[in-house]
């Protein structure tokens, strides 16, 4: 495939537009029409769209097709909806989508997130072509469940500097501490998939972390796009509150298979991991029990719960205090 670009005042303008693919995984997704709408509203001229439903309790394929037909533009060259009869997990669903894709560049959009604006795919594709990039991650912006209040953003300044200035080996070393290259804001080229394969089905729910660990270990440069690309919905189906024992098992396997064999600091890595895991378990238990006590007349029980889980309780107090101060300005 030959790509021609010309220089314009505003930067680089493409004369040839490769086909790109957007993949959306759905599982009991309340906000899927918002996600679909943000794909259909993109300015990029050649888009293939693939939706994979991974065994949702209810999934109305005919209604989604009707919505796409009613709102699509000429830039949507094709779309394909695939339904799994039972839940197979994020990794297999992602590979199903990849196996049916034809684009030269492939982008992910969860069924409860939306692209940051209508030019995301045009800017992202142009940058990948100009930099001859096989994989490129961008900024994600975290919003509340209503997508109205901004809660945060990533990656951090330190993580951005790491991606821009350090070698893949150094990126891998940082990744052994925690993942910061998420699938929701990372695009891949067809060449990368042909050379390094699809997601590892030894895992069920976590596809992005083992993939970037392997790629950085093998010397692949993960490029960075200095631009917000996705609005991530806090509390959506891909958020931590929905993680379950299968996710925990995947995490343990990632530590065992992808990290420990390739690091000299096994004790420190194990200690950090088990501290993180203990913290997550406490926070999940607190969040679940706290949600059961949010009715009237539960103040004493909430106090007892706070005594059992002081750190998660303090985080809630701090957050509410910050929100109150912000609202009072």
C-alpha cells in the first residue's frame, strides 16, 4: 500500500485515504447508541464499523441496524454486527472483531464510551501514516456516568514523557508496575497484527495489558498522540466496579506469565502487586456494602462500615468535600 501526503499550512494533508476499522464490543451496554453515534459522526471518509455483542441478556440487532441506516453518511463503507450466543469474554470478542476487520488501521471504542470529537479518526489516522506507526496511544478523558462532568484524564505527564523519550525496554519496565496503555485509546495497524498476532486467548477479560507488555518486550515502539481521543464513561461496563474473579485470575496470570519471567526484581514486583490487589479487594467490598446502606436510617451501619474500611471511606469523604467546594465557587 502506497500512501501519498502533501504539506499544507495546517500540517499534513492526505491525498489517499486508507480504509480504517472501528471495533465496538458490547455486553449489556446501556449507552451503545451514543457510541454508535460518535462513530457515525466522524469526518474521516472511509470507515468500516464492526460491532460484536458478547452474549448480552438482550441485544436488538435489527434496531441497531435500523439506527445505523438512519444516521450513517457516505463515509461508512460497511458495517457488520456479530452476536455471540453466550459470553466469551473480552479477549475472544476482540479477536472475533479483528478477524472480521479489513481496515489498514484499527481503532477501539467501547459500547459505553464515545470519541472525543468528530475529527479524532482523521487526525489519528493521519498521524499514524506520517509517523509510520504500528501502534499509537492517545489521551483518554474520564467523565461521570452522564458524560457531563469531567473527572480526570490520562496518561500522566510522567507516562507521556516515558513514551516520548524512552526505549521499549524502559517502557516495559514501567509497565511491570501498572498498565497505562489502555485499549480504549490505542490504535493498531494491520501490519502490527500480521507481524505480532491477535490478542492472547489465555486470558478472558484483559486484552490490552498482556499485549502491550509483549510488544514492548519485543522492541515495538508505542507512539503517543498528543490529543484527547476518547471520552471514557466512569461506571460503564468496562469500569473497575464490574471486575470479577475472572478478572482477578487474569491479573494473576499476567503477573506469572508476562512479568515475573522478564524482571530481576521479582520480590518487589510481587509485593507491589499483592498490595494493589489487597487495596482493590477492600475498595470493591466497601463499595458494594456501602451501596446497600444508602437508604435512610443507616447512619450507624455506615459508620461501622467506615471503621472496617477506613481508607476507602476517607476517599469518599475527600471526594464529596471536593465536590462541595467546587459547587460553592
